[in-house]
C-alpha cells in the first residue's frame, strides 16, 4: 500500500513556525509517511533538519529553490 504524502506550504512564516508545523504534520503522519515542505525563511534550512534530527524524523531531500527551500521529510 503506497504511503500518502502531505504537502505543506509554509512560505511567509518565520522561525520557529515552519519547524513547528512540520513537526506537527510528521507526528500525525502514519509510519513511513512523508511530507513535502515549502519554506522561504532562511532559518528553515537549519531549523527543519535540526528538528528532524532531535525528534527522530528523516530528511530525505533538501532542495534550494529560487525563493526558499523544499524539504521531503519522513516519519520512520
């Protein structure tokens, strides 16, 4: 059964909100579930991977976009 992916557009939010919303989405995801996060706060590049490391979530991909970042995150 394929896992669903949730898309979060967190552009316009400032630290620490992108990491907090991403953590909330990962916490409610099913095991193996992924979320795609768009964020334009420069601190998101530090905060989101750090939150994942501390909470036991996986950063599968980080992409630098013209106007921010795109993260693919996974709940183990």
